[in-house]
């Protein structure tokens, strides 16, 4: 006889091979039983974010204003995207000029290329200020 799909029907039952009498214990690691008070705390995965810095700048500009979690997420994504663009551009500049080291000069040029007008000028001046502060602190 044939099934509805045209394959032959078999009236035989398929059985598994009989189990051997001598079975080895499983080699799975046995977890020690943990009593109620001894539960281990799960280590939280660290998520890197610019949230604390965004919040500090917000408070400098508008001390009375807050920011929602969704808005903070959007700002964090924006900063990550901008960082990626600037870093990529600075890397390209190093490659074009056959340099092995990405210096503040490449980052400054990348900022001028990536950011528009006035924003680029502010970014360059803040960057220069930060590098000067860092350099003076390192020698002292």
C-alpha cells in the first residue's frame, strides 16, 4: 500500500537497540548544592556609556533640566556615531600621509572635516585646551 504522498507504507515497528546492563555514570559536572543564604551574586556586565558625561554637561548648561532614559540613549548613540566618524577620518588621514601614529594633528583635521562650521571651531578649541591641560599636568 502507498501513503497519500506516494511513498510505500511499512507496517514494521522501529525499535531501539536494547540498553546495556552496565551503564557508565554521566560525565557532566555536578554543581555543588547551594544553601539559601549562600547564593552567589551574578556579576553585572559592564556597559560602557557616555551617560554620566552627558548628564554633567547638561547640568552645566541647564541645571534645572533632566533627561529621560530614551533621550540619554539617543544622545549616547549620537556621540558614539560622531566618535566613529572622527576616528575613521583621522585614520584615513594617517594612511594618506603614510604616518604610523595618529596624533592630535590628525584628530584636529578630522574634526574640521567631519563637523560643520562653528561646531568644528569649538571642538578644536576645546581639544586644544584639553591637550594643553594634559601636557602641563604630565610634566609637573
